[in-house]
């Protein structure tokens, strides 16, 4: 009788939306340049993901402010805020 080898557990890498959410949860938030670099997306795709997937589907409140001439985005409050 042969013993079955235990299957190696696959760990999935965080999705690009998860990466965006992580960046936006930082105290300092994230710039558009940081988000495009982290995802490999174009700027309009990052903005669309924030408006659609993160705001509407995940219920996250995203604020933006301009600091030192650079727009920064961040998640404020909890889900549904």
C-alpha cells in the first residue's frame, strides 16, 4: 500500500485590490504614483478601482487631500463609514 503524499499548501499572493487597500490604510495614505507602481495599472484604472471595487463593493470611505503639492488618498473610518 502506498501512502499519499501530503499536498503542499499554496499560499495565494494578495490581489492588486488588496495591495491598494493596504496602501490606503497607512496613516499617510498613498499617492497615485505609489498605487500605480504597486499594481502596474494606469492611473485611470487605479481611480476606477478606488471608486468601484473599494468604495462601492467593499464599502470603504476614501478621502483625498493635497499635501506639499501631491494628492494623497487614504481610507478613513471603518467599512461602511
